[in-house]
């Protein structure tokens, strides 16, 4: 272990110096305290937030969260623990057994204080009033610098959780944990009374609006949680084709159904004229909500996960689309930290029938981070990963 | 019983002949079949829908529901069973014990088919695909005419439910059943995991936007279901004062806080700077939703009940107000038919400490229905009842 | 259709004349009324209840339910509608679209009144106070006789529900609907707050005690609803082997672990020393509850489904196994009628990865019903079906 | 403040030296570290656990918990913060605002590690694998000695939570917080789908078995959470009379109904022949479970809270009382730490109509602790408090 550290006396990282500007920089190897850890990265998946930062949208979801350039992007992180402090070993674990150097882990995106109103009262959620996150709000100018995953190593601050990865899982499967955890948390919040069809229930029809990386992870979750018919809507034929291969039953291409009316009619056809039991918004486009509510059945559930960055106002009809429809709309940003470990168990138990790893379509080295970003925005990619292995 | 029928060989009813036009008419006493019933009315409370019909808004909440003039208004109905068919006696009951002539009952507003997708699959809810309702969509030109509560008698169609009223309750308390049932159903849909503060939980702070009749019934329900601090927002000082007397802890008058910013700041002050755990929209104004989402805490629940008739588009921010807030929005129109009987039990058990009857501020005779309507719209009224007793 | 009826002017049926005594008899083809239907049977699966009746235990689960000999057994029924009355066509459907002759359907085991307290108040459940069921409590001496599924035809009484079978499903898959529906209803009742691990949550470990037909259907449901590790306990190596092939991750054989202590220790090993998140009792042995509670983690959920017939008293420790363990125990007999249609959708969507049909290990003709019963009791069978196709 | 400390340079405490043996002892005033606190006691309520310790039952609820004599009893504690460390000020708070010297607080009974499996995964519950509690498992021989509430002062260890008391509440109201929190947590776990009557729903009938201190707190909670009819069963006429005055609708005295059959019949009479929607066991007698299940309606919920110490085996019928009844049994020991603050809010909002303080029937000084214990066991007491104010 010690030897490996010497080799990278300088840690390479991809740095977003400003919107639209990526550079590669070296940083010193940090010291680890009793309460912190150091992880040697295996991969960091690109998320919509990274694309938004690159294009200059710097206000993030939680109130007050703003990107602080220069940053090392990357908050969907997988690596191997290089060093871990004795207290961190106990308290960063989510399953009660201490974490040790050499273990492969996924790292929660959120850093929480543990004692504010939300940390104390709302189960597991990172709605912390002192919330920070990796890959965006902490500048890499601040020592120990390594606060993002597009790097050879990452520094793990107190208030972070890590979940060990079952040995059978490939790195490609494991790196999906963060977005699967978003879906797990959202489905968990949608559940209510399955027998009485309050909230999501097994056998429900599910429409996923936008079958990019977040969309496909929600489709995986729907599949693993007993959904009936899973329908994906997108404009990318590449993504729709891959979704059908992986777990989706029906696809609606914007090329075939260019109008809201056409898509709505198609969903009605596929759902016995009732509308979908659940709709999941994964497009990032706030204007899509009206269409989502239109394709929902009476009393259906609408999970809104993608519209994370303000791009346009949302106009809906409160009377027709919410009250008369008895709709249930659940916004979902972030995830309970416990969800990481749980989704890894679910992947372990379903990898025989679902080819999760195929959702990672492209991987790039640290020096190619800008190329990776561009590919992640292109319609002919699904999940793109930045990894020091390349 | 027979004698009483002869007295009203012609049944008086208040008829809305067209928007803005009320007349009193006489109708023949209907025959009762095996599957139907006849109720001698004690009172019928005026609802927002009645006001909307009067002002010419004829499209109702459920898809396709349109007012068919001339109609006898009135769907919040209390009366005594005059005659009931032998089959109706069994199947119109919600608690399993047959209904008999002479029993005081509240009558469900909805008439359902019992076998469509929604009747078969979604617990108790009147989202029936063949849905009809009293007081609006069935013209009084159609025999047996008496399809609304502003009359001496009402004809009860197959597919209606009736709940007997506990003997201790006054008519004024009992006539609130329909709107209390709306609140019961909505709170029931909001419940999820009380310990983890998913959905409504006892001790929660609750803001009621609009403390008219629907608002006060939701405040009653919040009080009976263990809410912490109940806050009412309105522009009517009359209603705010009455609400404070009845069950509300804090009031915010639009006269004192004329701006959204001011009201939002006041709610924050009253909720430790977090926002309210639950907000209930009872204003009927679709534009209010943005304010409702602003005053909600992260992960809070927003019950939208009042915006039943389209008056204006609703503009919100999907990213800031739904996703980043992890908001839960639940639209609630109608109520499970079982809720009528349950709320009557709750009133029975809480009437020692809550003065429900005071919410009925005005009562008018059938001939004075137009005056009743106007009073119900005025800011110096709460619940207004039309009754043949006057 | 008409022609086919003439062929079986006498309908063959397997009749249990008394405990331990099976005979084959002929019955006349019944007339169908407006409210009833006639189904040509494809198969009827043998359930624990059938075995109990055969061995002389005639008191069934619901209060007052007693077997009335002679009976045609069979309440897990699959067939094709031969004739259906016009009213029955609408009201026997669970998805809102009318049922027609020629459609393949599964038939709910329960006949409910629709208007008693339970029918009116508790969602979908057949806890009807006027409850009857096929295959046990209605003697075949009463015309029209055909009240059980081990026959060429079955008469469908008013108050029964039928769910059409998706065309891709084999008869072997479809005939599992009733027991999958038990599991669906039980899991639905166990769900509560998945994120906070109140009740069943995806990724949970699940121990199935007794991996016979009911056990395997619960394991299927766990698998389809995202369980983590599924562990089966049984004494039949045949059943354990089949369970591993179909969906179970780990098996504990009573041959290898003959003592409660040994099995408990093994479950602890497989669940990080915590005990299982959920345990499902499918043994039919009331004495097993103590072991089930011992292998549960703190706050875990215990579904008790199998102990349907009284065989022995149950002794547990209320303080150690319920209170101190914060256990949640949910008894589950019967299922919501809507569950039949939903599980068929789930089978349709998961048959690519789960070989449901292999759970039907043996099929026998009507004349061989006694042989079928004996095979169903033998340890080298899973689901045994009686079918007129043989 | 400093002055007051000098006065009690020796802190008086009631010590249980061994079962049946109470003495008064003096201890030094402890130093407070950054992570701990010192509370000047206002009162400590006597609980069933204290009575059990006194009578020699030393095995407590959670696995492995054993009373370590000599102990200062008292885990339902109310006091004023005398000193608090700077870190403790932040992390011992449950509502996110720091705690300061001079604030009146209730103190959680449990001391949790914060990072074991249960602390990390199961919301708020003190099922901590490293669990300790005040008043029983920590000997007062260990410095700083003051680990129980029957004393002038109490030492607050890291891992404890404290909730500030609203200023309007009397000490008698506030000292009920711990047992109300047990009820809050239990009701929270019982909630599920109120509209579909899965778990507890408002308007439900509730039978409380044993209307002692825990029973009355559960009855208060039922009343505050919208129960329909509340029925108490006990043998003490004193307690039944007080319960009727405070919040209970009907009482069943064991003097009038000495047999299980008689009591069951009486509950049936009071619940329309159906049985109670919810039953709450607060007797401490494990043998009572069979009666509790008998008086439950089909699909009802049984909260088992009182049978905390093993006194007798529990014998039930799994088939008749669990499976056929579709019963839901929820064991509840301890409470989420957040519940303390929430119940105090509920008391604040309901003290106008419920006379909580009257449940505290007797108060004794520290030197009279043994007398207090004996009174708490006597049938003519409800809640008994030990307080240095006397």
C-alpha cells in the first residue's frame, strides 16, 4: 500500500477551471486524519450536473448550493480505500461493520453535518442544512484539494458515507450505485399502500420520460421492484434501442411521435386507455411536467427527478392536472445514504437477468475528461465514466 | 310517515335555471324502487362548486363532468330516510348494517357504477369512469327530478352511499360531513411513514391557505389528527377570527401581510425558519400553488384541494419548488365514501372540545336560496346551509 | 361452443365424498343466468386446504367456515369462459373491461357479498361476513353442483371475480395466480416505509420457512419485488433443489440443520449476524412461529401465511420475541381479488428470467385426483395440478 | 448558577442497592466535558421497569440488557440544563437548535452509538447494538455516578438526546413525555394506509388493555390522533375512573367482567359485533395476548407495548388468531428519540381539552423513593413521580 502511494506522489485530476474549460492538474497526496479517508479511484460516472456546470449553470438543486470553480468534478464515485482513519472506519460505514483499507467502495455524494433539523428528523436524507457535496461546491484550491472523483484519488471528509461493493460486481455495475440510489429513494418515497394502489405498487405501468443514465437507472429499479409494463420516451434512437435490450418493454420515439398529443395518445393505447400508474421525469426539462401529468392515470404518481437545474418555467393546470386527477407528485433530489448499499445488493441479486454493465457505454481517462463530457451529452451514449484505469 | 308525504304532494325545490338565475319550483313525490330511496331533507350546505355554477363556470373537476341546467343544487346533504327499497337498504349502507326509514343520514355526493377500473381497483374513491354526482350534472328536467339537496326531498339513485348520523350530533355538525370527508380522504392519502416524516405526521405544523368552509374542515381534521401548530391564511378578518375561536393557533391576514414575500417570511418565523411540514390549499385559486410550495419545508407535503375549477394557469418552478425541495404534492378531489361515517364518529368523539356547529354561520330557507348563495360568497360567512326547516 | 357443450352433457368431476374418499361423478351442465357464468376448466392446482380436507380437518380459516361433504375440491382455478351472463360479464371483471365467452381466465377463490362491513370498508379483501369459497364449503349436492375446480366445468356464482390471462402465459404459469396473489396481498400488507425499513423493503433479506407451493410463490414474489438474499428452509431436498434452480439464493435443509439452534445460527451467518429482515411462514405448522421470530432481526416483519389449519398450539415469548424485538407479525389468509390480475402482469413481465412453469411438477387427470392428492403431499413434488386435459 | 452548584456540593440520589432495597446516597458534582452535560432534575416518573427491578426481575427488554446494581433508577426524566459542553450543545439537540444552560428539557432514556447497523439504518429507533439506558444498566459505582433520574442531578452521556419543553407546559405534563413518546412511536409504526384501514386509521375504535401509566399515555395518543371510541380494560376502579375523566369513552372493569369470555362479549357489543380496530397491550402480562387477539376485528392491529419483562409464556393460536384473522401484531419497545419533542408539541396543542397533568397522581421526594415505588404499584395511583422539589 505504502509503495503505491509513492508512485503517485502527485495525484492527477481533471479540473474544471471555469465553465467550458477542462485542464489536468497534479495535487499532493493528502494526509489522512482519524476522521477522514483517502480512496484510490476506479471510476466516476458523469451526471447531468456535470454537464450543467460545463455549460455554465452553476446554481444547483439544494437552496444556496453554487458551484465554486475551479473544481474537480465527479460525485458518482467508485474506488478502493487507500487509507482510513480509525474513527472514520466506524462512522463512515452504513452497515455497521468497519471499513478497511483495500476494500472497494462507492462513496456517497453528500457530506452531512449529522445534527441539524433534517439530519436529526428526516430519515437518511441529505437535506442537511449544512450540506456540501463532492464534485461541485468545494473548490480544489482548498487543501487537501481532492474533492471530486475525476482524479486518481479522492479525499473523504467527515460526514461522508461509504458502502462496500460485493465482490461479484464489476466496476461498471458498481459505478451505477449513485443513480440507482436516487431511484431507490424515490421509489421508497412513492410507496404507500400497494394493495390499495396509493403510490407505486408492483404490477404498475411505468413511463420513464427521458431514458438517459438517470432514466435507465429508474427503469432498472422499476424492473427490479415488480413493475408491469415499462415504457420509455426519448428522442435518441440509440438510447431507446439500448433500453429495450436492457429492461424496457415499450419505447416511444419523439421522431415517431413528435407532438404531445401523439405521445399522450400512444401512452393511453399502451395502458388500456387509463394512463400510466406511475410516470418518472428524467429529462431535466421543467416544461415536460405538463405532459407527464397528462399521461398519468387518475390517482397516479409522478416522480420528478430530472428537472434539477432551472431552465424554463413550468406551467400546469392545478385544477385539471392535480386536483381533478387526484395526482401525487413527488420531487426527488438526492437519496438516503443507506440506499447505496441496498442497491448494490439488488444488483448482485438481479445481474443474472439484467445486464446492468451495458448501461456504461463509454469510458475515458482523466486526461480525456472533456471528451468524456462531450460524449455524455451526445445522443449516442448512455452512462459515460471517467477512470484513471485508462 | 305516510301522512307527511301527503302534505308535500308537491316537493318544493330551489332550481338554478341558468347561471345567475334561481327559482323555486314544485316537483311530484317520486316512487321508490327496490334499489332507490327517498330522503326528507334537513339541510344542504353550500360548496364552492355551487358558487362556481352560479357564476357560470360549468366544467367540473372530473374529466367530462359538465353542469346540466336546470339543476337543483346541493351535494352536501343531510336528511331523514323517508322510504328505502329493500335492496337499497342493504347496499347503500357503508357500515354493513341495513338502513331504515326514519334514520338520519348524510348522503354521499357521488354516484358510482361499482365495476369500472377505478371502482374495482382504487379503494373507495369515486374516480368512477361512469361517475355522476348530485346537485350539478343531472338536470332536474329528468324524472324523478329530485337530484339535489336544496329541496324538501331528494331522490337517492342506485350507486349512492348513506351513513347514519350518531344521535348526539346536531344537524349543524352532521351537515359538515361531506367536507370533513374530503379532508379525511386527503389526510389519509398524505399519510405515509409518520415516524420518518414521510407525508403528514402528528405534531406537524399545518398551514391552511384559505380558511373558508373547506379550509375550516381541514383545520378541524388537522386538529383531530394531532397536528402541532395550525396556521390559517386568508383575507377575511371574519373568517380568521372564527378560525381562531374554533381550532386554529395562528392566523395570517392578507391585510397585514399583503405580499407573498411577507406571508412567506411570517410562516418561516412561525416554523423555526424551516417552512411548514404540511400546507393545504383551500383557496380555489390555482395561482396560489407557487406560494404554497414556497412556504413548505424540504420534503413537506402539499395537499391541493381547493383549486377545483380552472380560473388561471399555474406557474411553478419544477427544479426549485419540486425537485430541490423534495416536495410531495397530493391533489384531492372527492373522498372515499367510507369517510362520511368515519368523520361522523370523529365529530362525536371531539365535540366536547371543538365547537364544530359554529362553523355553520348562516341558514336560509329554500325560497331564499339565492340570498344563501350570495351570503356564502361574502367574506362575513363561513358555512351556509339551505334548509327546508326555515 | 354450443357443440362442445353437448359432448359433455354430463360433466365429470372428482368428488371428495368424505375425508380420505375420492370418487368420480357426472353432473348435468348448468344453465347460466344473467348474473352467473360457466367455465370450461383447464386446470386446478392442489392447495394445503385440499390436503387438510382429505385428512379430515374440516374447519377452515375464516370464522365459521366448515367443509361440507361431498365437495368437488379445487379453488386455484384456470379455465376458459364457456358462457357468461350479461350482467356477470361486467361485474365479474376486475379491470373494468367486460369478460366474454372464449376468454381464458383465473377465478377468484372467494365469493363475497359486496356490502357487509368488510366488503365496504377494507380494500379488496375477502373478509366478507357472508363469505363462501369454491372447493370446500359448498356441497356438490346443491344444484348446480359444480362449485369446485377438479372438474370439466365450473359454475361461477355472483360475487366471484375473474381475471383474463395474458396470451403469452402458459397454463402452468397462469394456474399459479391464486397463490401468487396470496403473496402479493401479503407483501402489500407488509409494505410500509421502505426507506425507513418499516415493513418489507427492497434489498431486504427474506427467509421462507417451508418451500412448498405456497413458499415458492412467496419466493417468486420476493424475487420480483427486489429482495436481496432469499433463503429457503425445508426438509425436502427435492423442493430445496428446485427452489435454488428457480429463484432462491440459499437453502437450509433440515437434514443438515436438524435443530432450531442450528438453523437459527445458520440464518444469522447468512444475514451478517442480524437476523432476517423478513421471514415468511409457509409450513402450515403453528409451532414454527417461535423459530420464525428468533431468526428475525430487530424490527423485522414476519408474514404468517401457512398456519391455516389448527394443528397445535403456538407458544412464544411476548416480551423477548415481540416487544423487545419490536417485531411486526402480519397474518395473511386470502388475497385482494385485484391481486390475480396484477400477478399475471408480473409473471408476464418476468417470465424471461424466472421459470415459473417449472413449479408445476405434476399434472393428473380428473379420475386420478386421489393420486394427485397423494403426490401433492409427497416431498418429491412442488405444485400438483388436476386437469381435464389429461 | 454557579452558586446553586455549591449548595449541592454533594448530590443526593435515591439508590437501589439491590432488589427491594432503596437507600439515599450523596455523590460528588461531576465535571462536564465538551461532549456531556449536567441536568438539575425537576422530576423522574416511575415506570414498570423500575417496579420490575425492585421485585428482582433484572433482565430487560433489549437483548443482553441486565440491571447492574447499585443503580440510581429513573429514565423518564425532566430537568433544567445546569451545564452543557459546546459539542453536546449541538449534537444532543433533536430540532437543530443548540441547547443551553437554563433550558428545561426532557432527556431520552436511551444512549446510542450512532453508527451501528440499527443506528444507521432504522429511523430514529434505539435498537442500537451498543445500547445503554439510564436508570438501570449503568451502575452508580462508576463515576460520574449520576446515571439515573431519582436524584438532584443527572449526568448526560454522549449519545443522549434532549428536547426542550415549551414554556406553557407544567412539569407534570412534561414528565409524561417519555411514555407519550413510546405511544407516538408505536402509533407511527402502526400507521399504514388509513383510507384502506391497513393499520391504525383515524375514527378507529381502540381498546387499551391495562390503563396504568403506559395505558393512559396510549389513550391520550389515541385521543389526539383522532380515534373513534376508546375503551379501557383494567381491574383498578381508581384507574378506570380517572381514565374516564381524562379521555376514555368506555371502561370494562375486571370486577364486572371477570372472565375472558365476558370481556370479549362486552368489546363486541361496543364495536358493532366486529371487534376493535386496534388493541393496545399495556398490562405487562404476556398471557394477555390471546385475549387481545380475540377482541380484535379481522385485519385489526395489535400494539404490544407492555409485556416488557418475561413473567409467563404466551400461548396463542397461529391459525385462528393470526392467519385467519389477518391480524397485524406490532411489538413496541422504546421510541424514536425525535418523538420526545413531537409529543411535547402535541401536549401543548391539546392541553386546552385534555387534562394531562392529572395523570400524575402522586409525587415524592428523593428520600421517599421507596414509598413512591410502593405507591406506583398500588391500584390507587396513576403516574408517580420522584422529585427533588419535595
